[in-house]
C-alpha cells in the first residue's frame, strides 16, 4: 500500500469509527492509533517530497531571501564572461 493510500484509508477509518459500534474506550484507542499513524505517514511523505524537491533543484524554504538567487546569477554571468562553464 502506498503512503498516499494509507493516508486516505486512515482518514476514512477515523471518519467512520464513531459509527462502528465499538465501546468508547476502544474507539478512543483506535482513533489515537490512527492519528499517530497519520502523523508518521505524513512525516514520511513530507520527507520524500522535500528530498525530491532538493534533487530537482527546487527551493526547500518558503522565504525568497534564502534562495540566494543573486549569487547564482552573478556566478553564471562570471562564467559567461570568463568562458568557464561547468
């Protein structure tokens, strides 16, 4: 089962849990376990997404100041002017 499918399935189970007729203590325990599982799977999904984004050269910060665009542009222009392309 993929992580995306696990998130959908766990979410569905959390939604229908109150209607399944389990005793309240069991229901609370199941919802707690499903919630922890959702957090863990969500963490792994985010980690994979961030790794894929870094690999593709994307930005892994929400602040534009952290992107260092000016330095990249200066370095590219310097390489063009000197003829030293990597």
